[in-house]
């Protein structure tokens, strides 16, 4: 391999390595299963079943403070309309194993929880704003299990 080829190949690897590292973390580039509702709609708890777990190790993702295993794309993408009510929005999971919950909010912020209710996670977002909430339901280790995601709103805390 000549010197020019070596330089080109080394440069190509330098750009490919960060892209490969990024691909190993959750991405909201694609939407999950669509859910939508308003602050009033979620006043009554809404629940959906999901298979929790995945092959992406959150502890390897610098942007996210959390542990556990999720899939790359969100399990759910919630189109939420706050109706300017200022209600708190809660996502919680009940699983047949030790589950974790990861949410990317409309402002781009990441929210993680594990073990709020014994082995089940919950995330409460005070005065939740309108927009898309991407949600991942994972497991603490590499096992997968059945779980239920519930979304509910409450009067401001």
C-alpha cells in the first residue's frame, strides 16, 4: 500500500470510528410505535404492552447517564399535547424482570430511571411541554421480559 493510500485509509478510519460508536447508543432518528394524546387524555392512565430489553449497553453511551440494555430505536414515540395545562406527565413501567426506563424529551434532554417502585422504573416530568417524547424500555441485564408502559398526567406538583 503506497503512502497516499495509507493516509486516506487512516483518515477514513478516523471518521468511521465515531460513527460506529454513535450507532451503539439509542437514537431518536427513527420513531417508535406511535402513541398520541393530550394532557386530558392521559388524565386516565394509558397502558401498552412491550418486550423490554435490547442489545445496546447504556453504560457505553457518554450522552446518557444510565445503565441497562435497550434497542436502538425508541419502543414508543408519544406525541403529547399539554393543552397549556401545565400538568405533570409520568411514564412508568411494570415488568416481569428488572426494567429500566429512558425518555428523550422534546427539548432533547435525556431522562433515565431504574427501581423507583422496587424493580420498576418511573419518570415524572413536571409541567411537561408539548412535543414528542421518545421512550425506551430496557432491562438491567441482557435478558428480555414482558412489561407494561403506563403514561398518566397529574395536576402540577
